[in-house]
C-alpha cells in the first residue's frame, strides 16, 4: 500500500472511458465544439487490465466510470463486463443522462446501482444554452426510468452566476420531491477557466452564498459523510439530503483519495497538477513486470496531490473525468 506523509492513499479510481461527449458545456469547453474520442484511446480490454493492476498495486476499492460521456463509448459494454468480476466494493457511473434510457438495461445487467447525473437547470432554454447539446425532457425521462429500476441517483449542478443561479432552489425542490440527492459543485479553475481568471470570477458562486439561499427556504443541518468525501453533506429534516462540493470555499485536498485514469492511458493523481504519468505501455505487460513499474508511478502520482487546497489546472476536466 502506498501512503503519503498526510496519510492519504488511493482508494477511489475514476476511469475516463472516452474523451468524447455529446454535450459542450460552457464550463468545460470554451468554443462550443464537442470533444471527440482521441485516436490513441485504450481498448476496453487494456482498461480492464489497468483497473485490475491498480486494484493490486494501489489498493483501489471503488470505481467510478466517467468520460467525456461514458454512455457514448462503444467500449462501455466490454468494459463493464470486464470490471464487474474484479471484486470492487462499488462501481458507479457519472453521465449527463442523455442516453440513460437507452443504456439502462446494460447498466442494470452489469450491476450498476449508483448514478451521478449532471443537470444544471430545469429550464429547457437554459439547458440548451449551458449544455449546447441534448434536450431536457429526455434526461428527465431517463432519470424516472432509472429510479423506477432501483438506481440510487445523485444529481450534480454547477451554479453559474448569470446562467443558472435562479435554478438552485427549483433543482433542490425537484430532488427532494423525487428522492434524489443534489450536489452543488463549485466552479473549478480547470481548462480555459484556469487561464481566464476574470471569467472564472464572473461566474463563480461559493458555498456560503448557496447555503444562504437555501436557508431562506429550508432548515438544514450538517450530516455525516465519509472522511474522504469531496462533498459537505446536509440534511433537510424529513425531506432529504443535499451536498456541496466546495473545492474553493472548503478545500478537501487533505483527505483526497482519488486517482484518475484517462482514456489514453495517463494517470492523474491530482486535478490541480499538470503532472501525469503514462501507464498505457504497462498494460500489455505481464503482471510481474507491470506491477513494480506501476507502483513507482503511483508514488509519483500521490506526490502530485496538493497539500491544502486546489489551485487550478489547465487540463480540460472532460478529458480526465469528473
């Protein structure tokens, strides 16, 4: 097991199945062009081997499948069938929900029971303006079907000043009514927003403002959460829960246990570091050769983590997974 001087180790792996996405959200890509799959993306089989090696080398316990948008990837079925038998404590998936209805039978068959779905507004016009793709009714229908099938669902909202701040309470009301748990995610200094500080500041909405808005309509109290959770969790008694991923307001770097594997074979130990470590060439090697080299790269990746707080990174979030 690899542990740093703050006692952190990698427990949670996020695998970006593809860089491709059927949306072009304003906080992710600046020019409105949808991201496409990289020419050198790993095969599903190589990624499954990578997950297996990381379980053994790093002690990975939980896997989240991300993108881009994982549901657009032709590798999804083979990857799910490959990782399901690996003995992980939990496998979940993050999606924008546009293809959820279509892919739901595959997810259920593969044992996926937890979903995080990105949804920034319940206003159809604002939805198209922010996502620059897809349509709201299809996403909402997919959520209803997934819930009816027994999925546990969290919704992720990025509050943006001037775009969807008026949707904070409607989305919270919607989630409480439907039994979903809402996560407010503070805007991150990633990609173009790391380079454009003024653009970031114009749109950023912090946790104190969010909690003040919610407090005008609901009584809430802080709830328990795992020690390495990214979200501060709150309970509205008798109605449900919500959380805030406050990477700017209340940094969680000291307890971060996340490791990311990109679709092109790069390990990222920290979103706030430009460092990355290539493991694609190790995934074709036998175990006895791959594991020692992989452990050396994991030491470097763990060393990339910030000591206290997220400071921003130029990498586009969609390329390495949310």
